[in-house]
C-alpha cells in the first residue's frame, strides 16, 4: 500500500487476555499479541483521541509498524473502573504467574507496581497477600464463597482480586482509626460484593463495631469538652463569688462611715447650707 507508512497497528492486551492465555497458550511470555484486539490508526493521531492511555516520550519518537500495549484497568467502589495509580519515572509494572506443582498448572495471578531500584524481598509480603488472603478468609469464614459463582472465569478472577484488595485495606486499618467516610464507602463495597454472592456477614459485623467505636470516640470527645468547659466555668464562678464577697465587705465598711447627706456634719458646707 502506498500510504502504509502513514499508519501503525496498535494491539491492546487486557487482564482478561493474560488470564485466558497464560497456562494454556503462553508459558514464558505474558500474552500473544496476535490474539488480542488490534487497531489500525494514523501515526499522527494523538493517543488521547485514541483513548488507550499515555506512552513515554521515547515511544512517541520510535517509528514502528505496530505497538503492543497493555490496557490497565483498576476497579474501585461499586466495582467500577477508577483512574490508575499515579506513577513516577522509577515505577515499573510487574506481572505475576503462579505455578501449581501438584496440578502442574501455570496461571496469571495479578500485577504490581514496584520501584525499579527495589529488591524482591521488599515486595515479597505484597506478593504473598493475594491468593493466600482469600484462602485465609475461607479457612476462617467458610461460607464466604459458598454462593459465589460466575460464568465468566476472567471476570470472576478480577472480582476476587478486587475483593482481596478491599479486605487487605480493611485488615490493615485499626478499627478505632476508621473514619466515617471510609466506613460509608466500605459499607457500599460490601453490598456490591454481596450482590455477586459473597457472604460477608462477618465483615458487616466488623464495620458495625467500627461505627460503634466512632460513636464512642465522638461521645468521649464531647464528654472531655464538657468537663473542660465545666472546670473553666466553675473556676469563673469561684472567682465571681470571691469578688462578690469582697465587694459586700467593702460596701459594709464604707456604709458605716458615710453621712446621711452630702452637707450633714460637713464643716466646709455648714455655712452654705
């Protein structure tokens, strides 16, 4: 084609593609970009018009026939997409695969932003909090996943990842430190997860406990304010009482020495009046 140099092919991989291919078609790579959705666009088309995100400046300068991209989607309250986390130049995105030696199966389990200069041991705790967290929940609250079932396995995995992230956030926040707005959002999230079949009565009890703690904290603060105000008020009352006693004493002392009228027994005015 005479105008082929004016166009480039953009291939966009999603989490769903990684979940579907890893362990089936792909083992040592993330995804086969020949099996993902592709778009043919003009080279001069800005990426903000194409709606696939932003590339580094270096990428814009490379004259390539095709670009292989990853569509990053973060789920927030109500399982709705939210803006991706803010990234710096030294942040890199890692993708993780899990190998089950008993089943001899490889599967995609998620992704994580890390610092380029960081060490693996620094992110080990975060890596181990994904699937193990869901398993710990199952061991403690055995009915959590009883009614959870979705036909789309990829969407099911995404929902469980979102659920694990939510539980991790709540579990690392002390009950008495949970703010009212956080509680409100958490309550909404619990309702959303319950709609897909997760049994979360245990989490609702924790949220109710947190609400009671908040109310107790508010009452304690109010009591402290009242006690402080009373102390200040009592001190002021004592000051006024002491001043009143002093004023009465002075009034009595002065009253005994005062004449009945201004001219009475006043030698200066005796001849005038």
